[in-house]
C-alpha cells in the first residue's frame, strides 16, 4: 500500500477548503461572513457553479511512460508557478482585517496572479509596494473619464501588469442576506450586528488595530464625512457598470499593458472583446452574485475555448474549491483559473497564514491529480477530458 505524501507547509487541521470555511465562520461576524458566501436571489447559480464543475470527469493513464509533472504556466509573457490565481473581492477588509495585503503578499511569494478590486479596502499603491508591481487590477468602470484616467495612471505607476475590465455588473445583484443584514460600508451598527462583533473578539481586535475598513482606492474621489445614504449615492454616481465596445476601445487606447475582460459568457460578447483588442477574457458570473438565472461558468467555458482558444487567452473563475476542480476547468479549456472565496476562508481561519495555506493546498491537490492522470504538462490536460 502506498503511503500518502504530506506537505509540511500545510496545517493538517485544515486539509480542505471546507475545513477552512468552517473555522472562518466561527471567527468572522455573521453579517460579514454572509456577505462573503452569499449569492443572488435564491442562490441557484451559486450552487450550480460548484455542481457543474464537479460533474466533469477526467481519464487517467496508468501504464504510460511518466516521469514527473510540471505545474508552471506561462501567461502574458510571465511564467507563473501554478495555473491558478486569487480573484478580486470587494470589501475584503470587512470580511477579515488587512486581508488584501495578506493575500497579495502570499500571491507574490508563491508567484501566482493576484487581482485587486476597485472596491476593496487596500489602495492600488499599497498593493503595488507589497507585490513589487506584480499584480492585476480589476476596474469597475467609472462614470467620469477623469476618474477613469486617474485610476489607470495610478495602476500604471504602481506597476500593475494586467488591467481587468469588469463586464458582469451592469447593476448590483440582489442578495437577500445582505439586505437583511443592512450591509454597507462601514457596516450598519444595528444591535444585532454589534452583538455579532462582540462575539468575534479576534476579528474585533484586528479591526481596531488596522482601522475601520474603507474604499482605499476610491478615497481620493470621495467627499469627506459621507453618511451611509450619501455613500450609496456616491457609489451609484461614480460607477457606470455597463461596458460597451466604445468603453473597451477607450481602455485599449489608454492602457499600455495587457487588457482582460471579465464576465464574458457568450459568443456575441467574445467577438466584441476580440474586435476591441482585448488580450484575454475571464469566463465569470461574479461568483453567482449577479444573475441567478444564468449559466454556471464552466458551461460556456468549453464552448468558448473550442471556438476561440487560439485567438485569445481564456481564463475562468467561479465555483472552484479544490485541486481537482482546477484540473477539471483547465481540461475544459481554461488557461488559468481564479478563486476568491477559498482564499478569504483561509484568511478568516488562519489570519496571516491563510493565503499560504490555501495556495499550498491547491498546489498539493492539483499535483496529485496530474500524477494520477499521467499528465506531465498543464497544457495537456484537455487530452484527459472525458466528453
């Protein structure tokens, strides 16, 4: 009987993402945890993202000649150590204090992509310092050209390598958990929310240490001393979420680095992204947080990869929770995969070590799948897909 190899860099108390999720739920206030885990409306597409990935099966080859597998992946002229990265997440510091910095640092040390959101709680400049400029930036498209131009200039000066223009948020999703919790930034201090904070002393102390979370990247454009109602109006006035060919072409003209469109799920939009000069797309439905009646992300992935994989770099996020899931999505045509919630479970459970834990888990699990399949290179995973 073969003995299972252990990774000394993994905390064996939490050998899976579900273990980290359970621990994180005990350390994060309920209103913040439900913001993290929630989806749109009845959360049907949230569940579908996971279940559709898990239905994909791969074919192992046990008797073929096999030496070892390589998990490195070349993308946009950069050699990454693994074929996965960290998705952008809004309000990260509300979920766990200082988490954008924790995860950006871990990603840089492990040489995987990290995407910073426009509406997260650490500034472009700070992430640029932490990563030495090795980060991606997701842009919620501003309504005013002067704000757009200034944000892009700041990203360029910070060393950002890839601009990710968000397409799947023409309106904000209706999430019943957030409505019930009165979620806002800063959080509404109802008696219920105050009691939830008191019950999570580590989160509370960390928040006191790092300070109340705020929209750090947007701070230069925000009037001072906004109340909650004014903040909501500012956000609605500042962003014009619906992308268009005209907006993408303007971004292409302004941005010197790689341009990726996130939220492409059909051939019509793919054709436009290619025509506008995008370097890549991320097949995504915003983690099931926007359109509950839509497809899971892995369903359109294979259609788009089969038709356009030789014309543009295709990536994917949504519903990926393990190394086998990463392999399934790569076999279905993605060049690289992104995950958001698993990394936040990691920071919620283990703080500064959470990012390292999740990355090491995924690396170990993914390599084990490659060895089982007899697949030496990431690019050969589609050969193991069972139709």
